[in-house]
C-alpha cells in the first residue's frame, strides 16, 4: 500500500489556496441546499406523506454527511496552515 505525506504536498501555498477554495465552494453549495426540505414540504401542500418524509430524511442525512466531511477538511486545513506554513 502506498502512503501519501500531505505535509510534503502542502508545502506550496498554492495547493493550500486550492484546497481552501474547494472547501469554500462546497460550503456555498451546502448552504444553497439548506432550504430543499422546506421546498419539498411546500410542494406537497404542507403535508407529510411517506414519500416526502423519505425524501427529506435522505436529504438531511446527506447534508449531515457532507457537513462531517467539511468539518474534517477544515480541521486539516487549520493544521496545515499552523504546522506547514511559516
């Protein structure tokens, strides 16, 4: 199995800028998706049927997973900025 040393890769400030830009774009995307369950609720005549509940649940679970990934990447970015860059 081949390992990757992220600290060697992150020595360039440009790579950290790209990483940060990717995180920013994904945060914007996540914020735009935040009102999707409310839109689904409005489209179903403000009633919760099994289909709409399943759709909302799936969407919220996906958002939670995406937030978890973003939190990990933000922590990694913080560590790289503190430990790697002077």
